[in-house]
C-alpha cells in the first residue's frame, strides 16, 4: 500500500449492478440516473436486494 500526501480529493465508486457511479465529494455535482452522490449508494443497493428477494419469492 502506498500513502500519498496530500491525498487525492476526488473519489468514485462504480457499481455494475446499479449501472452507475457514485461520487464521494463535498463539492456539488450534477447528478443523473447513472452518476449520483455516495449517499444514494446504500439506498440503491437495498432496492436491488429487495427486488431480487421479490423475484425469488415469485418463483
């Protein structure tokens, strides 16, 4: 592992199940269906999980 000083400010997580990217930043960003702030990540993961559980209960 490498530690860099100063550390980079921008962070992004790309998730294939949600078909989008999540940005961790204190700066305002223009959100869309595919680019969201990180606070939406958990909400989207829960929705995916619930949808998969619903699909399993139907079959």
